[in-house]
C-alpha cells in the first residue's frame, strides 16, 4: 500500500452491515495491505478487523487510527474478498461476518501469526463458461464425467474444487479416485468441519499459496482460498446439506455460481434428479444440460386407507413382498422417517402429551434406553408411570419409530434376519462399516432405518425398498417438501439392483397426491412442469425470490413484539405490497430455551428483498433479539 494512503476500510466480524474507516499509523503506511488483519477499537473494545479497501479521500469526520497491524503479510486474497463481499450482500449480513464464515476458528483471534503472502491474482479477461448440469442416474457414470473434467483441469496446471454433501460420500469419492484416477490424489487437499482446528488452519493456509490438483470438501469449502482455481464441481447438487443452518445461511450451490462467475471458471452440477431451480435454468438455456436415464425398477403405491392389518404398520402387500424377497434370497430396505420407538408419549384419559421443557416439541420414546428424549436439545427424562396432569395410569405411546418397526418385525417374522441403522446405532464405533459389510455378504435380509440408509447400502441382491409413511416427508410445512420427497425416492430407487424383481413400494394415506403419479411413471419432466406451475402461481423460487427472517430470543413477549413491529415497518414499504407474510411462531416455536418467530418475504426482484433486509437489520440490531436471514428457505 502506498505511503500516500492514510486511511483504510476495515470489516469487523459483528452483525453490522457497516464497514469502518480507520487512519493508518504513519509507521505502517508502507506495510499495511488490503487483506491484512488489524486490531481496532470499536465501542471501547479491542476487536479483530480485516482491511478490505483503501480510502483515497480524507473523511469528513474524525477518524481514529487502528491499534496494530497483526501481520505485514495479507491473509485474505483479493478473490476471497470479492466473494465474501458478494456473500454479505446476498445473505444480508456484515462483510466481516461473511469473511469469518470461511475462516478457520484459529485465524479469528487477535494473536499474531505468520504465513506466506498469497500470490498476486491473475485476472482472467474471459467470461465463465456456461455451467453444465448432469442429470445422470448412475453415480459411477456421473463421477466419471467429473474425473475427465478434473484431469483436464490438472493438466492445465489448475486446481479443481469438488464439493460433496457428507463426509461419508467424501470417503467414497476418495476410494473411487484411488481406483479410477490416483494421480489426482497425489496433490489433493481435504477441508471439512470434522478436522481438528490445527488441521483446518494449516490446510486453509496451504491452499492460499501452494498449487494442488484437487480440493475436496463439504459445504463451507466453497469459500476456500484456492490458489489457481480452474474448476468447481458440486455432487448431488439438490442435497439439503448444502444449505447452512448457522451464521450467514448460504446455499453452497448459489455461492459456487457466484464464485465461478467472479473467478471465470467452469462449474459442473450433478445429481440423479436435479433441483427444480437448476433444471429451470437449464430449460432456459442458462445451463448446458446432460441427461441420461437408466432402466428403472417398478414403483407400487399402497393405499393405507382402510387397509386390513398386516404386521404392525406394514401392509399385507409389503409383508408379502418381503417374504417373496427372502424366498428368492434377495434383500430389502425399509425407510422410516423417525428414530426411536414411538413419536411421543401421552395420556389417553386427559390428552396430555409429554413435551420437552426447553423446546416446543414432543419427547420421543426410546425403548433401548427406556427414556423420553428430545431430538433438538438432547434433554432426557424417565417415562412417568402416571399422568402428571390427571394422575391416571393411562400413559401410552403413539407414533412410529425405527425401534418399533424392528420390534414388530422380530416378533411377527422371526425367520427374517433384521438389522437397524439410525443415529442411535451409529454411536457404536465402526457400526456403519459392520452393517454395510454384513449386508454385502448377504447376512441381513431386511435392513430398516432412517435417511442414513440413503445412498449408503448397495448389493446385487438388493431388490426391494419400501417407504413406510410418505406423509412424514410430504406433510412438512415447506414449499420444497414435494421436491425433497422426489429426490429421496430417486436415491432409494437408484440403490436397487435392476432386474425383473426390483421394486419400490410406497405406503401412503394420500394416494391421490399429484407427486405420486409422476413417481410411479418416474416422469421427472412431468413432475417438474407441475411443480413449476404451482411455484409460479405463488411467486416462489425459481419464478421469484423468497427470504425468511427468523428472530429468536430468551424472552417470548419481546421476540413476539419485535416481530410485530418489524412487520408493521416493512408493511409500509410499497415495493413489498402483497409479498410480506404476517409474523408467526417458528417451527418449532422454541428450541433450547430460545423463542422463535418468523416473517417471510417474496418478490420478483432480488434487490427489493435486499433493501428490506437492510431495513430489518437497522430496526432489530438494538432490541436484544437475534435476527438471522435465510435467503433460500
């Protein structure tokens, strides 16, 4: 930075959209650079700041100097600053917050550290090529497309960034590359939240300066400061794990699109069934679309309305299908959308139900522990022998869980070799590897479990998959519920070996759901057109934009009053007419003693919603209520 420059813009990791101006101490004028870390005073506190720009003209107001330059070498490359500035505008958060979202925790302290200076960025004059969307059922075939693109990128001396939705898929990709493209692993870096803090810091710092052929990571790796980035790949791009739940709540796919544009690099998105948003862009020629369907197993819908009893919650049709599979020495999966034994415990006399004292949710009964457990905060308590409200002894269990289905199978079909897979089972070290190995050896006839089954279990003898209650997915209060259900069923059918016996069986009390006719024919285009028509009528993505403003705090009345005041203020904005929903309690309304309220905004133009977000931040920041913005709910 030139000695003539005396002032800098500094971003601080606080919930403020402001960037602060500080003067540069005279002794540091020739040392401080954009991207450096500095210690500044803010509201009588010493805090960490990041130099994000130079101020050429003298400010018209008094400016204080920053306290110290922590390191003379800049930490943040220019491309990282450009991306995080875009992210701050997109998520409605402060630039400092978005900077720290991608930083390892040990780099967000006031302690001075040492690292090499990042290389000068090479600005490409070329525009980013059109993103490529791969809708290919066979995962191995889809991954071969990635390998060809990553090899070409490495041959050009550039690095590929490969994003995956889960750690277990990352390990499977590593095994795939070991077999198919071992040269890509010779200079491969891995970055995800499961690594130790020192590992994350050292990897993050290496990526800034040391060329490599491949970087593999989860959602947050989309912000990694990769030296010589030449390609971005997102596997299973419709997976919900790419949407953040804490901090700036960005979707990795959206950030990857922005990064590909900022750094002028190709982007490949892949999935068995892609998201509605991505397919919409492909149909509008914004993406290059590659589709390759495969032979599909049959899909049967079982109407559970008035169905005669089978085995517990298993219909006679499902029991017969399981028995036939076992007789043919084939295997089956049963998908249940809840772990535990029963969804809740309640009194049959007065109707009282056992709720978590810290969360507004019912406690789930776990038979293995003989306890009622909250799946949000992990609160536990024993099962009362008598109702705490009316003192009757009519306490009973209701609802369906994996433990209950396992119990019913073992009781009524003892000849079946049954196993269960859910979070409770996985607490035992090595449980997943053991179950997968036993299943592949044919030692399990029926494997039941939660969504952990999806994409994990494969066998040439696996010919039957059943969803016990589709309503548990479809009835979720979310406009993407049908899309997530379709993707879930797509993953289920893709796990089956394809032969004349392969079948997906869906039990439902709503057989007239529009989604099911498309699932049964496996008509993705028909499903897409119907879903898009519904969203267009409501102004939902991709036909419009939606933002969820979520407020939370420890005092219920305060959170509610802030939500009401925010609604009243935003209602006065003409550009939001017809696009602002009334405030309502969150779902759930309380989690870990924090009460939650929500407002939803919709609009045809993203700038309109971003202006509303700025107004919301200004109104809420001094109320003691926490505001978080979800731009792609």
